[in-house]
C-alpha cells in the first residue's frame, strides 16, 4: 500500500493533467519516430508467410 501512496503523491506533485499530457506526447513522439524510420527504410511492404500464396 505504500507504493500506491507514493504514486498518488507523485501524481499530486506533477499534476494529473501534466501526467496525461506527457503520456500523449510520448506516444505521439514514438509514432513520429517509427514513421520516420519506416520512411527511411523505403516503406517496404512486409510480406508474411500467410500472404505468399495470395493473388
């Protein structure tokens, strides 16, 4: 139970809206970086083993 209290205190210090905004910013940054990496690789389509026989 101490961990929950410490986490609750942590959220109060930084503020819940700030915590939410940081989480959203991290997700957007991750998607942006992964998109750039995929673009640099040439956007090659990954053909898995289940797609080999399809016409």
